[in-house]
C-alpha cells in the first residue's frame, strides 16, 4: 500500500507526536495517494465526491490511527487501499468507532479512512485526520472538545499502524502538555545567563544604547565601571525593551503529525492549529540578579543609556478609524449611504454608533509621552537609591525628583528652595508638565500608594455609570442657595502620573507587588508605562539563588550537589506561594500576554485530568518558556569569575542555657502542660484549639516563648502560684479526664517550677523586670542598695542600676572620692523599682476586676499572651511630688524622705559643684573601683553576644538581627555600659530616622554595632561596611535568612564575612530548628510547612511544642555563680578606657513611644550639635487623671530632686549651663541618657500649677 515516504535523514528523525528539536529541519516527500474505493455498499465516498464540504486533505492534521479487531461491513475492505468512512456508516457502527469519533465526524471536525490489516485479517485500521481549529467556526463548542479529548486518548501514533500494519506495541497520543520534570528552584537557577544580541534590535536608538553598554567607556554619565556581567544584563534589558518581537503563544507547543507536518497543540483547551499564534514579546521583565551584585547600578546604567528615549504611541491609538467613527457619530453623518455594508469601515462605524448609545459616561483623557523613568522603592531604600545615584552618576546627567512624606511640602522651582545635585526632594507631586522634565521620579511606596485617591473627590466618592442623578441637596438656611454636595467631576483629584505615558516603571524589591489587591499594584496597573521591570533577588517567597541558600551543614555541599537535590519537581513545593507570586507579577504588574486574560495555572502544569480534577504532575514546557522570557539572571559561576567577594562562613552556635534560661523554658512548658491537661485539650481555653480566639492567644504565647530564649521577665510570683494552684486543683479532682502520663508530666513540671519560686534572684528580676548582670567587687558601702536577690558573691545587679552607678562614678572620676554619693544613687534606683512593682500590682488588680479586660486561657498567666512588660513600662521614671504637704514624716534612714503620697525619696547632699563628664580622666592606680567587673549575665545569648562584640568591635562593624523589641532594649543597655556606639533600626522608627541611622553606621567610625529588626532590615539595604552578622534567634525562613546575610555579604565587601546563628541547647528552640532543618533538607520545604502562615501553625511543629520536655535543673545550678552565663573576659565597670570615643549612643532606641501607656506624652529629647536626631519616646506609662493629663510638664530630676527650672524638652538646648538643686550641669552631661528610662533627668509629676518659666 501507499504511504508517505521520507528522505533517509528525515525518516530517522521523525518521531511522531513529539516536540521537535530546534536544530532539525524536515522536508516532506509523498507518493500519490492510492485511489479510494467507490463501493457504495461500503458506505464510503471518494475523495472528490463532496469536495465542497471538505478541505483538501493536505490541510488536515494526520493525527493517528484507531484499531478495531472486528469491523463488520457488507463488503470487505481491501488491504491495499484506504477508503473514507461516510458519516452515515459511522452512525451505524457507533459501537465499533466510538461515540466520540462519530460525533466529530458528523460535525466535520475529523475525516476517517479505513483499511483492513494484513495480519490479523480481522483487524481494521482507521486513519484519523483532524481539521485544524482555524478552519471552522464552532471552535468553542465545549461538547465537541470533550469528545475530541476522549478520542485522542485512543489514538495510536506509531508509524506501523499508520502504514496499515497491526501494531502490537501501541504508541499512544499524549493529550497532556509536554512535561518538564524539574522544580521551580531548578528552573530559576538554570536560566541561561544574559547573552544580548544588539544586531537583532530593530530600533537604531535602542541598538546604539545596547552597544554603548557593551563597549567599555562608551556610556556617558556613568562614573562607575561596570563588570562585564553587569553590562550584559543591562544590554539584555535594553534589548527586551526595544520594539517587541513576535513570540509563539506559550500555551501552544509544536508537534509533528504522522505525515511529518508541523502543527501546534494547546493541551488545556484541546486546540490544534497549523498556523501558529504569536504575541508581542513583553517590554520588561524581572531583574533577578543575586542580592548584593549591583542591581541598582544596572538599572541606572539602563536609564543613562536610554536617556531622552521616548515611548511609542500604543497601537490602539495610532489608527484613525476609531477617530473617524467617533466624528461621524457625533456629527450625525449619514455614512451608510457612502459605505457598503460589507466594508470593514462600515463595521467599525456601526460598532461606534452602538457604543455611543450606551448610558455609560466616556471620559477622554489626554496623555503626554514622557521619557522619564518612574521608580518605586520601599521607604527604607529611598535614601540608598539617592546615595547610589550620587555615587555612580556624573553631575548634570540625570535630573531626579524624590517624593516621600518625610520631606517638606514644596514644589520644584520655588525660589526659596534651590535644587542641589540635580536631586529635588518633596512630598508634593508637581504637575505633569513639570514631571516630564525629570529623568527619574523616585517614589517611596507609601507616597506612591497615596495616588489611589485619583478619580475621587474630597469625600472619597468616584464617578458612577448610568444616568446622572438630580441634585436633591438642602438649601442653606432660609436662602434658596442649595448646599450642594453632589459629586462633581471637576472637583475630583487627578493624579499627574496618569497624564503621562512613561518610558519605564521600575519596582525595587518587587516581590511585594505580587498582591493584586494592594493599592500600589492597582495604581501601577492604571499608569501608562511602556516598559515595566521588577527588581528583586527573591522575586517570590522562598525562591532564591542557589548561591545564597546553600544548606548549613557540618560538611559544605557543592553547588551542583545542592542543585541536584532540588532538581525533581515536587507538588508540595512547586504549586504553592512562589508560583502564585510569579503569576501575579506577570499578570497584574508586568501585564505579560497571554497571562493577563487567562489563568496560567491551567497551562504551566502538566494536568493529567481525571474528570474535573487537576493533577499537578509536573511543570509543562510552557512554564520553562515563560520563566526564560521573563527573568534576567546571571549564573553564579559567571559573576564569581569577575567579582571577588570575600568568602562567607555561616555557623550554628549551640549554647548551654543558664539557670535563668532553663527556668524561663520550664515555666513556659509548665504553662502549656497546665493549659492542655486542665482544659482536657478541648474548647476555646485550649491553646492549640482551632477556635480563632485560641489561635490569637497561641500566637502571642509562642511569640513570647521565642523571645524567652534571650530573656523573659513576664512571669511574676503571683502568676506562677496561680498556674500551680490551677494544676493542683485539677489533679485533685475525682472526675479528671487525663492519662497517667499527663499526671506524671504535670507533676514533674510543677516540682521544677517550685524550685524557681525558691530563688530570691529570680523573684527580684520578675519584680523589677531587669536584665541581671553579675558583678565582682562592687563598692561595699553601696552594694546592699544595688544588689538584687541577696549579697551572695558575685552580686547580681540590674543593668539599669549599673548604668546609673557607672554614670555617677564616671562623672566625678577626678574627685578625691569618685564613689561618694553612690549610696544615694542605689537607694534611689531601689525605691524606683519598688514603685514600679507596686504600680504593676495595682494595675494588675484593676485589670482582673475590670469587665473589659480580656481573659487568659485556662492555666495560662495573662502575661504569657499579653507580652513581656514593655521597656517604657517596666522602666517607668519616678513620679515624685516636688512640693510635699506639711506634716509629712521623714523615714528612719537619714538619706531618705517621704512625700505626701508615701513616695520615698533619697536626699541629696547640700553642696554646689559643677558636674562634667571628663571622658579622659582615669582612676588612680590603686583605686578599688578598678576591681569592679561584670563577670556574667543571666542570659547565655547575651553573654555570648557581649563576648563577640568585644572581640570584633575594634576591627569590624557588627550587625545583630533581633525579632523582639525587648531583646534590642536589653542589648542596647549592655552596649551602653560597655560604651560601644550603636543604633537600633526598629520597626517603629520613621523613615527619616532610619535613613539617618543607616548613613551614620556607614560613615561614623565610632558606630560599631547596628541592631536590626529582622522584620524590616533584612531586604534591600547595603551594609557592606559590616563583616560580622549575629542572628539572635534562628530565622526559619530561608529566603529571609538569605536576605539578612546579604546585607553584609555583597559587592563592596573587603573582609571575610562571619555569620553566626545562636540556639539554646535542649530547648524548644533547638527542637524546632532541627525539625525545620530536616524538613528543608536540600532546601526543599515539605507541604505542611509551606502551607503554614507561621512556623508555629505547622502541625508537626505544634506537636514538638506540646510534647516539649523539661530542661533539667541541677541543684548546684541554683546558687551563686552557677546561676549565671559567664563572660569569657571580665569587663570593667567604672572609667572604662573607651568611654572617650563613645558618642552617647543611648539616643538610638526609638520604639518606647509606641509601647507607652494611653496618657503618656511623647517627647523629643535635646540633642548634641551635629548629631542625628534622637527618636521620640514616651518616658512614662502611668495614666494621669483626666484633670491634669494634658497639663503635665516634664521636669528634670537629679537623683530624685526636682529642678528649679525645667527646660523645654521639645527644642534643642542653646544654654551653656543648667542649675539643678545646687548642681551645675553642662549640656554634654544631659546628652548621656537612655530614652526608655531617664531616672537621672526627668519626671512627669508636675501639675498645671507648676509650669516652668
């Protein structure tokens, strides 16, 4: 029989039904078809019998064959020819051909030719020719598509069957998308490195821009020499931005028919076409270069190379047909007399006429082409972008407008504000005419989101569709003038951003733009921008480069080994948030075709559907093509040859917990055991119940549990006794519903906690909420006023007390007796802490009796779900009464007086002298004060951190990542004591202060330590001046951890980078870390862990927490020096030699104000000249009465004595000397303070009648 024949080289490479290789070309040679049988009894027709109803067979797709063992016809089929089956015969033989084939044949979607097989003789082979989609009108018929999907799953695509031979080993048609059995991580990390081809760029201006980037020194205006990999990335960006090329619709994959003809197949929509569908390539994408290798510089190079380039007018606005239609309709021109009905113009005009009759209101807007680039960055990166522009761009080459709410309200060109360095900063958005004169308009995201008010009036109302309403507003008084508040279009705000068609829009850290509902994404989608870029080293959650996410093991694995571990597709990993984030970026911001109009989840996976259910077998070839088109990324082995970044070492440091660390861990375990057992693990009282109230309380408790690995003082004696009583009562119940193991566990933890209650030192810390430092050789005459929990050596002193004592001695180092007055200082501090404890007891009693206060879950102290006492609360300054009433009695202590409200105040000696801080004075060689040293702390992590800081701070700058405000506060106090310059980059700081602190850390050599909240400081910032990174608590999200490390390990780093993550041995923290590490082995996150919103929501992690074991407390650990975490090197307390370089970094903390009580007044502190502004703070949290709440005026106190005159704390000091009860203080001493507590200098006890001059 006759069949298509191939040339030798063709027949060896024609694999039917498979995706072709791009390097193989096919030339088809066929012999003339054998004449078809014309036997009417067979129910067949000849090829030319009904030519009007059929296309030429060459225009059909030779899909494959059906085989049937017995096809009964009145006359036998010949074995040497093919006969076409008529639809009438097919209906008669529906049981043999199948219902799907008969329906498609009747609808003329397919043609069937039959031939009898030689062996066995009873077998009949049917050739199926499929009509391509573009040749029929009912292409969207879902019923027929379902029939077609059913049919193709029975199709045999082997050459033996197509040739008429019975094929025992059938090769079936694959109806599903061609699979890529590779993970998203592997696809992302194997994207080909940029290889631009300027020669294929059609636009001469873009081609010259790409050539300038690739030729060293050709790009004008760029001061920094680019690395070669940076030039290639920038040139490829320009190439992608050039006039779009046609790319194949990624939903269609090329295949070859059995006659070796190329066709295109859409598996999801079951569409077969001969002519491919094309889309314009996207003019933008994702710049996903590894963190720290110069993405900002690459963007600036692209902007410079395309300076003054203009965007093209969108095609839909280029033609004049729509304009002509609108004009004809508006002027009622009888165009039907002049234009034939079948003319294309007639159709357009008719459509325009129908549209003009719609009730909706059409608003015509004029849009002006603009050559500027619109850049939106997170607020904390705004200053960094400005500094990068100044650093890399020559003066006069780029005109930059920076917009953020922190700037003054001014307009460009105003006479009183001159522009400097071609960068103008403001919070007011100028007109579109002014905007288009700038090359870069740099927005903070917060300021950019304010443009959401576009189209709304002052009441937030927007234009609605439909017929306009009649004004029914009331009149003004007795007049006939209506008080009209109807919506008026001319009173709406129109954003100047929408009046321009921008050349380019860039979103830095663009992974935050994946949410379709955020204001920033909504605004960005409404702005006309020809080219759109997302800049992020982690474009989706948990999707990072292999070079920054190597696993932390004892034996470092090679990059290839890691890649191989994560090569395989995993449904649990590759169908979750990372893929969804990429989808949302492509659809909502980048506007990539065709994904703006369809759900790419239907196409990027190989769905082997069973019924209506989708099966995520693997990615499809569509996903690989889409990722390759979108992302620009250089392979690590490429840029590492050019950029020599010093090596980075990341190690896990497992610390033995101190007695206090173990006690905190055991207290939380007791609380969780008591809650689980006494609630019988059911109901809203059970912390791990699914009720929403339980979830909220559980999150609070587990967050506090995480912070307790550093320190925790939230448990009071009453709270502990309360949970013990609850446990005792339940165990004594006769009808208790718990196992013997539960009883044993609860009894064990109760016995352990009772030991804690017997520790005077623990009780002192729980009452004062201090961080305990263990000190040797404190001056004996004052030790009883400073020591907490007894005088046993070494004595434990609160860090706040130590700071007061240290400051007192340092202020009079040059005197004959520097320790004189230290007793009064200690007594004042002790009384103040007693007042804090008493105030908390009163507040707690009120809260228990208040109806509005929330109740804690059963067996759980309220502090566990309410948080550790905030720094401002536990360090509340003394509320003194400067004018005690007559008749007040003095105390027995001659140094203490009692005020009318019972407050005990230490007396200060009546003498006048000038106190100045001589930072160069030294103690005499034989002074006993030189022996006073801190030898340990109550926190193992704190002791380790202080050791590392003292070891490295002289030669290295240090970043310490924390995740709790209290942690930062305690650590800051200890750095103050050591006179180590530092700043805290906290969440509650405004962007202006954050920028100042970043700049200070980079430029000030005395600023050695930077404390960063991991929630706001782990993305985007360039802090390569630091080479030591210490992470207090493990970061269990790999992408966040990688981002944090890359703040220091990046281009510009000149030293080896050391990263250490601290973990307490034997605690829940260690168990969770090990479990997460095991489940993310090879950097693959399992399904449940990926679904969890927080790590504690994961079921296995919850089981670890619920089944946590008590940390053993040995009897010898409860006494003396065995309680502490010892420092490796003792640290001197008084007159430290480095205090001369210390700049008073106490001003660094900026989050106390947010923790303050309801009535507390936020204050601005005075500052030293030429020093960054200190953060505002609320120094007191006690709520004043309603009568005097607004009239409280802060007053300075010196060791409890109120000043005669109170300076205005909201302004900078200009005086040279202040008198405080006979003491003269120079302004320099007033800058030495702590913003969370300032017992030396202020009190908020003045009433309105005591307002200072």
